[in-house]
C-alpha cells in the first residue's frame, strides 16, 4: 500500500481523535473493529496514491506532501462528520475539486449518500475515477456548474467555495425545506464579517445561523470553524 506505517498511524490517530474509530491500536481491538480500521486505512491509502498520481497533471493539491494531505485535507474534511453521522439525507459537495470533503466522508461511512459537483473537466474526471477505484457506491459525481443542477438536497457542503453570501445565493434554489449548509471556514473575525453581509442582504429570509469551532487533529496552530446555515 502507498502509505507507510508512520503515515498510517498518523491517519489512524486522527480518526480516533475524531471519534470515527474506537481505538488507535488495532491489535487490541475486536476483530470487527480491526477489520473496519484496516479497510478504511487501505481505502485512504489508495485515494492518496491516486491523488498524487493525478496531481502532476491536474494540480489538484499543489505541492502538498502526504502529511499535509492527511491533516489539512482528509482530517479537516472529517471534522464535520459528527454533524452527518446517522443522518438519512441527500448531501451535495459543491466545488468538490480534489474530493474534499466528500471523498473522506464517503469512505468512512457508506451509509452517507454524497454527490460531488465539479465544473472543471479534469477534476471531475479524477473524482469519477476515484468513485470506481474505491468502489464507493454511496458517492457520485456531477460534472457541471452548481447553477445548472436540477435536483434538491438536504445538506450542502462547501469547502473553499467563497464567502457565505455567494454560497447562499448559489445554493438556495437547490435546498429542500429545513435544509442545512455547512461551510468550512477559518478565523472567527473573518467569519463575522461574512455573516454580517449575509444577514444584511437576507434580513427577511427564514434561516438560522450557527458558528461552531472544530478541532482538526494535529492542526492546533490554525483556527478552524464551520458556519451552519439552516433553512426553515
């Protein structure tokens, strides 16, 4: 497999810290848990290998190394899993790019139904390839612009899409009743400015807005928050 023991342990430790697996030492876990851990780590290993294979020609993640991918992309993506666990919902990842957050979420939980939309052809091709390679039956890809999507969704995920006002305007037509937008953000000071602009523009719209701090394992030096917009 592509990941060496150091990086496999790093990934496993992160999954444990996020509560996705029950132990960071598979040798002392139950047979079922050890099998689950091995399966997920192997899938992530395949994903990372494919990511770097494509990165040279499509610039999916820039000059990131394996450690960066595990911490800044995979574990960061999984920091919202607590909001999605056990939800029977249709989930859309807009501007999915290299598959973050949708691929890590689809890998750890095959009960989640996730669709990734990506308008750039090479990146959409990469995502379709990943879906086949990893046999992710719960993960699908739409190549196109979110503006052209006809369906409606319970949950929209957005990581690096832009500010909240733009995000809400892009997605409001595809949200079901009582839907939720989850936006990955950084510093609270910048978020507050975006929230203010969103509220000013949509003061009469029925929505609840909540900011939550999230802790990404091994990324203590950087502030991570998510903004949750719930429609009524």
